[in-house]
C-alpha cells in the first residue's frame, strides 16, 4: 500500500448503498487497495493468502432481479477471499411466496450470514434493509448490487477504477470529459457513475440521449449543487468526438409502461464507422449487457475497455468486501 493514503484515519463505510456516500480520499484508497490485491493474483501463494482471509465467514447473494456479471463477479470475489456464498435468485423459492415480508426474509438471512449482497427491482430497498438491520443485535453489512432504476454503486466504483487505470498515463480523471449515452433516465449505472465523478476536479459530463431519455431531475439537481460542468444534448456525434471517455448504455425497457410508444434510439448507437471521429486515447466503456447500441466490431479496438471493466469489477468487489469485513489492513504489498 502506498504511503499516500493513510488508511487508519480514513472513514470506511459499514454498508455500500449508494454512490453519494463516497469521497475522494476513499476512491483513492480503493484504487490503491485494488492494485495491491491484484498483485496477489500473480502467484499461487498470493491467491492462497487471499483465501485465508475470510474462510470463517459466510455471505448471502440475494439477487431477485436478472444478473449475469454482477452475480458472478460477487460470487468469484467471495471465493477469492475464502468467504462461503449462498444464494437466492428467485424470491418464489423463499418464504416470500408464503407471504413473508421482504424485511423479515432479509432479517432471517442476516441470522445465518455475515454479509448480504442484494439486487432488487425495488428502488431504495438496500437502504431500508440496512437501516432495519442496524437496529438489531446482529447488523450485518449490506451491499447494494443494483436497486431498480435507482443506484448501482459497485458498478460505479469499478467504472471509476477502470477510468483511473485507463487515464493513468494521462494524469487521472481530473479535467477529463466523459460522454454518457443511452437511456440516461432509467439507467442506474449512469446515475451512480455521474455522482462519483463529481469527486474529481474539472470533470465535464456530456449526456447524449433522445429527449425521452434525458437524465432525471434528481441527478440534474445533484450536479448543479456540486458545481459539476455538464451538458445535455441530442447530438451524439459531437458528444462522442469531444470525449476522453464514452460510457454507452442500453435501453432499460424492463421499466417500460404498457402501451408506451417506443423511443427511436438509432442515432445513439456507437458503430465501427464512428471510431475515426473519436480521440486517439478515448476510453470506450459499457456496463454490459449490450445490444445494438455498441457494435461488436469495436471490441478489437485498443480503446474498447468494456471487457476489462468486467475483470476490474471482480477485483473491485474483492476490495470492497475486505473493507466491509475489516480485513483490508491485512492487504500489504506482497514480495514477489
Ligand atoms: C447493468 C445493470 O444491471 O444495471 N448491468 C450490470 O450490472 N453490469 C446495466 C444494464 O443492465 O443495462
């Protein structure tokens, strides 16, 4: 661990609920912690050491909304640390089916495990459950792995890590322009990432979307209150040409209201033909899963970082779990 971050005086979170809870010292600490943890991945001894950190602990992965990478990456993160994961992926197999409230179900899980990672279609649920558990004699840490159209803080943390790593040679995230594209109204990754980026000086955000998918009022007010420079535009081509990083997202049509008219998003698709108009070092990101908004022909371009985001996500989650479980102080640079 570099001496630039004093981990003893840093305020560490007890839960991970939303992007608003993190400040710049924490983000810098997390960046260094993840980089140190990755050094352990280089040798068998290093990996065995990581596995020795939490073999006496158990985690519950409560995912009642579809998930591939977030679920897998938390599952892998747990096993890297020796932490034993159990899972619920469908509330119809739990006592919620018998009419049990979600609060009672989660309090039950908290009796058996030491950490709960939860994804749910209900906005604000992770906050509610953490508040409830904090008033019980056994308040286990909660990680919000996606709460409806609301927040996805661990995705935002791994996105910031990816940006920081990609801009390493270019002096970090400060002063950079990030263009976020797609369904900005209902995409939780966009809300969480934009809020985290407010921690970096002179960042400019360009939100490129059809009128129907403009950012929600709460995010607009937040950015104004934090004096973050931002622009909302329907001009996709100008937005991507000005960007140091492009964050593509899909239409979140699972939240469509029946009978609602489909929005035409064809002008907001990043295609192979656009690559020439991007900056030479532009970072292309996507939280995935992708659809037609991101051309697979771009995957081979060195600026495409979305597959790295996935791997970075696993290491980010390892780091976050070590912090919540109080073993991050055991992560010191290994001698290889
Ligand atoms: C995102 C999500 O679930 O919000 N996916 C993810 O976790 N990587 C993005 C999406 O579903 O569009």
